[in-house]
């Protein structure tokens, strides 16, 4: 299959009369899914595991046999749990990311996304369960894992007294990238994230969005194939946010990268192949955005009522309604006559009404019974940025 | 397609697990951490200002001010308690002071890195923790040595003439001392939950160590123990004798002005032991962290 795609993406194509847009689409598809043939579910577990696992000495050491059957996955998580004191942060989380895929971990703040990412990047150890990244167990072979991954933390981990280039160079050195390769990678990545004009600027002088881009570039200096990003767009304005995703898209087009991104901005997960919804430490759903919409999507009627009585009335006659605030309800419905009937019946008790088409928001609401608490998140973001600034001032 | 995968995994293996490629990698990492320390120190203007103004204050104001009082009068005959001027006497101690400040300050950046996130960047790298520690300590040592050299530039001014051979020996001691002091700073920094500011360090660690090191007043070994006890309370004598910095100061005095209160071998031995023991403690801390 991939061979076929390659042939039609050759530059000579337009002369063959293929519609102009097609090569482009195919090209994207090719890059995104280049390794996918390897991971096509049934065949991968059947043919790859055994042969590449033991016989060829694929780098799984000391793993159990079950593990080796899963080495085709870039990230493999099996019933991982973690608790902080008495608070469970992750409960029996299992998931899998195939090479070249992008996965969005979606959930409210405190859902356990960052904890999961920290376990995968060997910063935390799971209490129970097992996880492999690039075929290596994160507990048994953390250094092998670290060599193969790039991580972009939620908070900036740049040295703001060093220049853009020096930060990248430092990273290359501690990852043991040879000089020539390092210089080439730095040059290429700086161009990619459009920071080559800022090469010698101290990081202190960069904006938040530029720092983020620099961190993404840095995570790839050592040719990491698996990139973890923890809330890469948090605290950025809308324009910078979409830019970050644009760069990530570019990156995935130019090289083969598996992407694991956490976010609590629901709109952003459309950029990913798969969405894994996490709430209170549990995986609630894990599928392609379209599939999620198809399976769990629902049309919602959002209603703001003007009295507690009306609220009670409506919840009684519509037990499927989800209460969002004291005076706000979301009612799943089908068919347009529902709206007419509803307005007829409760028109006087309603201050505002809004129809929401099937979207990931409605999926999330249905699966978790609550909305993504964006306002709350932005508040903690503010606190964080204040703290960060305060930190800089008191240095 | 299977071939592709196998080719890729084979490439992965050859890149990352060649046995010989491991050690140079670690050395590059140490170099990176060292270089970063150096760059930060050079760009931190407040640290540079401190490094220059501190010796000037201690030598020019305190040293010149106390110079006339640094003598004893025996039967009307004026003689120096220690056969040196006060300026000469405190000069080696000011070197130690300047290095003490600088190395502890650079070690404190461990706390900064932890608080402001940079440490995470290092912790998700394959670099072993020990290499991170070594780079950090060597960086601090280099910067401290530089600040010690700033003081040495004042040597003419305080009538200390140093031969080249002496400078060599002095630099060796200073390097070892810088290493020990930076490690001391790292050990302390590792035990801090939060960073309260450098003032705490200055008042609780650096200045007590400095004042209790026989740096600004001599405990003249020419006096018997009873005679010393007449001049100084027991607790002070006790603290000075148990303070390792006392012997570091003594070692530098031996080198630069040829005066030793203790056996000349004691100083280097104590500095060396400090370096080894503290580094072992710091190493242990880092591996656990």
C-alpha cells in the first residue's frame, strides 16, 4: 500500500492528469501513516511480535513474553496505576500508540494526564502496571527510553540566561549527539520553527509562543522519534496556539514522529489521530475524533432557566438532562420537533436556549457528565504565570 | 515493509548501544553542564560585582583599618603577635571568603534549577545523575577559582610577594578547596525544600564558617593552651578547631605568606578529605533524587 502511495506522490504526477489536490493529500497521509502498515493491528501482533521480539533481538530486555508481542507499538501502557498518598491519580490505565500516530490525552486539570506523561518519560514510577516506550520498559530501562524520546514540559524548562542556540546545543551535548549531526539538526530545527533569526538571542527576550517553539525544537535535537508534549499550548494566546499546532503538523510531515499530547483545550484534539479521554485517573474513551463523535456524539439543547422550580420540573421530566450549573442544563435530544415541544412547554421558564450540534464537547459531556472546566484552568494558568514572573523578579 | 522495520530497529541499535560510544557521551554531558555553569556565572553581573567588591572591602577597609592594632606590646617593645601585618594575615583568608561565596552561590543554582524547571530537562536526558553532579561541581570550582584569582591580583597591594612556584601550589589548593566548597553547597542545597534567598546562605553558612576559621584573628599556637584559654572562651576555641575551613585558610597562608598555625600537612589533608567526603554525600543524594 505504501509503495502505491509513494509512486503517486512523485513530482511528475500532475502530468499524469491526477487532480492537483490528490498528491498533497496522499502525501500527508503517507507521512502520517508511513509506519502504520507495520502496526496494522492483527498482522502486527501475529507476525511482528514473535519474530522481531526474540529472534532478532529487538531491544526488549528482560521483558515478559507478552511484552514482546507489543513492541510494534511506540507507547504501550498496561494497567498502570499511581496514587499520591491516598489520592488515586491513575487507575488501571491501558493504552497503546502505534508508530507515527498522534494521540491526544484529553481531560480536565487534575485528571491524571501529566502523571501518565511523567511515568512514560521515566520521571515517575508507576505503583503497579507496566509501560513500554519504544519497546523499553520505563521502569527497568529508563535511560534507553530517555534516549529515544523528546519531552516538552508544561512549564518552561529552558535556561533563560542562555541563548536559543546554546539551549539547543546543551541538549545535544547531554544526549551525546555528535557535533556535525548536532549542528545540522539545530540548523534544520531552527528553520522549521522559524527561530533562526533569533539564534543568538537570550531566551529571556523571547515571547511565550517562541519559547514553546524552541522547546519543541529542542526535544528533537537528538532525533527523537517519540515526542511527548504536556499542555504545549497552555498560557498562549489563540494565534500562538494554532501556530504551535501548525509547527507540529510540519514536523510530522518532515519526519516520522509519534506524538503524545495532553491538552484540556477540546478544540485542539482535532489535530490528532486519536483522542484518549481521561477523567479522574481513568481512561473513559480512546478512539479517533470522528469515531468518538459518531459513537458518543449527541445533539444538545443548552438551557438557562429562570427559577429553581423550572430547573426541577425539567430534570424530572428529562432525566437524561445534565446539570451544568445551578440554572443551566444540557439536554441530549434527537429530531427537531423536540425543540419545538420543549419551547412550547417551558418557554416561560427559560432565559436562554442554545442548540449544540454533535461535537467533541458533547461527547465529553456525555462520557464524563461534566464540562471541561476551562475557566478554572485559566485561573490556575494565571497563577502559574504570576508565580513564574515572580520567580524571575526575585532571582 | 517488515524489512523496513527491521532495518530501522537495526539502525536504532547501532546508534544507541555501541559500547564504546557510551563514555565519550557522558564526558560531553559533563562538559555541557560545566559550560553552562560558566556561561551563567560570566553573564550574572551581580555575582561579578560581588566577586570584585568583596575583596576590596575586606582588604582596603577592614584590612587597612585594623592594620595598626594587629600587634602585641611586651615590656614596652612593640612586636607583631604574628610576624606579619594584618593585611598580609587576612589576605589568604579573603581568598577563601571570596571562593566560599562564589562556590556556594553556584551550588545554590541547583535549587534554582529545581524550582524553575531546568533540572527536568536534565533528568529526562540519558545523562547519569553522577555526571550532572560532576559537571555542576566542576563548573562551580572553575568559577570559584576565577574569583580567587581576582583576590590574588591584590597581592602586590598588600605586600605579599608570590613566586611562580608558590602560585602553582596555591592554585592547586584553591582548586581543591573550590571543589570541596561547591560540593558543600550542593549538599546543603539538596536538603532545602524551598529557596529562601541567598541571604540565608550568607548568614547561616558562609559567614559563620568564615569567622570561625581563624581568618580575621589568630589563635597563636606560640601560646600554650592555658594562655589561649585566657584570651578566648573554650567554645570559640572548640569551634575554630573543628571548622575545616580553619585548615583551608591555614594551608593558603602557608603557601602565600609562609605562616602556618598548624602542621603544614594538615591543611591539604583536610581540604582533600572534605572534597572526597562531601562529594560522596552529594553523589549519594543525587542518585537517590
